[in-house]
């Protein structure tokens, strides 16, 4: 089965050509990894809220506002995970 790229549909929003086409999906994937980290440390309700926010933003227009809001969520999650780890946050790569 072929996998198709996830792209917002035309009736839900548009992709802003000034935003790198891979930037929004990269931030979204980072958020999902961080959500998994939160779940592993037992912060399931916080992880669920962050996932829901990210899905809502990701499913709309991919524009500067969306990129910025997803970035804020990722930054907040990274700080939260780092506070819960005795050695700090490891780098996704």
C-alpha cells in the first residue's frame, strides 16, 4: 500500500508558499515525539491536551501563524519534558 503525504485539504486551509513545505510537518512530528515522552513519564492528560491542540492547528492553514503556534507548543513541551528528566532533554534527530 502506498503512503500518501499528509497535506491539508483545500477546504480546510491553504499552504503559505513563504513557509518551507516541510517546516510545519517537522514541528508537528516533533510535537508527537514530545507527546510520547510525556506519556512515558506519566503526564497523559497533559500529553492529550497538547496532541489535541497540535492536531487542530495542523489540520488548518499552514501559514506563519500555524508555524509559530506549533513552535510554541513544541517549546513548552520540551521544557516540560526537560524538567521531568534528571539529565535534561535528549535531542531528536
